[in-house]
């Protein structure tokens, strides 16, 4: 029977070792121990990780994935499907609401674009010039769009699925980009739910920080980035939900 050390399993599945340790702590990926205390995994861990990764890509929460794994251990596919159906149905509802939100926003933008394309009034801006817009009385037009599920949570990143759309070489390249950037930081400090990095002030470095944070947010919606500029420093605050502790450590050397 094939046995993997944690580094071997990480290489076999393309999942960082820190994430594997987090999965074990979260009850998703049990590991055996050698007499020397090393983690070892069987071939079933490969299939289990594939299932976890698939569930994360569906946007399922950590608790939902844990419950599905418990059902899956019974070895009855029909039971797993029966439990997954309502979960996927909920994600479809979330997605449809998101699409409706985006369509409403697109229609609003089209109206603003048409207004701005017309002739400008004489003189300065006024209440009817089209430069200042408001939402129409009928129908919601959300001007602040969340990358996660629609809701009232002012911090949607806390409930975002902990899933990254990068993999393989792309993930390795992104990790190296963060390491190179973080090496330029002059100071780092722990903050609630994350870390704050301070860089020397400079327009070029500021653009580099902002570009990399925007790219990361595009593939990992569960990260929350705040960029604060002062005459003396560039401060980047990074926060993530507790379930993203492994990825926070991989990229920033901090535990969420």
C-alpha cells in the first residue's frame, strides 16, 4: 500500500503542506503517525483531497464539506448525492441572485454612459449634468458589489469559500511573487484576523503592492486587502477567515 509523508502528499496533490495540516486540525483529513511522530497518509487521502478541492470550487463552506465527508465515509454514493443536492441548489440560488445584481448594475451603468455621452451643459457641474447619479426609485441597483454571496454582512470575505482558482505552476509563481514583495516590507504586525505589512513610500512600489493584491483578490475572494498610504509608508492590511489559516501562512507567514 502506498504511504505518503506530508511533503510527498503535498507534491502529489499540489496542496501546500500547511493547508494539509490545517485540514487535519479542521477534521477534514485524518493522518496516521509514525513512531517518530511524522504524519503519514494512505492512497485514500489523495481521493479525499480531490473531493475537498471539488467541494471548495462549488463554494461550499468548511462545515458543509466536513458533513459531506462524514456521509462519504459510509461508502454510499447515493447518500452523498442526496446531501449535495440541496447544497448545490443553494449555491445556484446565490449565483442567480448575483447575476441579477450584476445585470441591474450593468443596466444602471449603461444609462449613466448614455447620459455622459450626450452634450455637456455650459459651465460647471450641476444636479442635472449627469456626473452625479442616484439609484432609480424602483428596483435595486447595488453600486457596491461583493465578490461573494449576496447578503447583509458588511464583511462578506468572512463567509467567502476558501478556494483558490490557481493551481500548479500558477500557484507557485503567485506564492513567489508574494515572497519577493514581502521581503521589501520594513515592518509587520499581527492584527485581528490577519497581518499588516509596512513598506517604504514610493509610487512604483505602491503600484506593485496594489496590483498584486488585486490579482490575489481575483482568485481568492476570501482575502480582504486594505491599502493605506501615508507620506512615510505604504501599509497593506490582509485579513482572512479562520478557515484560511493555511493559505494565510503560505503567502504572508501569518495565521488568520
